[in-house]
C-alpha cells in the first residue's frame, strides 16, 4: 500500500493564533537579558475522506 498516491479531502474548521508565550533569556552577572513574545499560528482540519 503506497501512501504517496493517496488522495485526502479535508475541510478547514478553524484558523487562528494561539495564546502569547514569553521567551525570556538571561545570563547572570553579564548584564544580558532579552524578552520576546511569540504567538504560534494554527489551522484545524477535518478529514472528510481518504482514498
């Protein structure tokens, strides 16, 4: 069974962005700190048929 030739039909259910997370980097005693926010995009799919 070759999955390379399989056809999939899907419907987009939801599309948006997740909650913000904070990325914080710090090095002690070196006067170095970086604060950056990040929101990951996502798409939710509903698989209609595989065949």
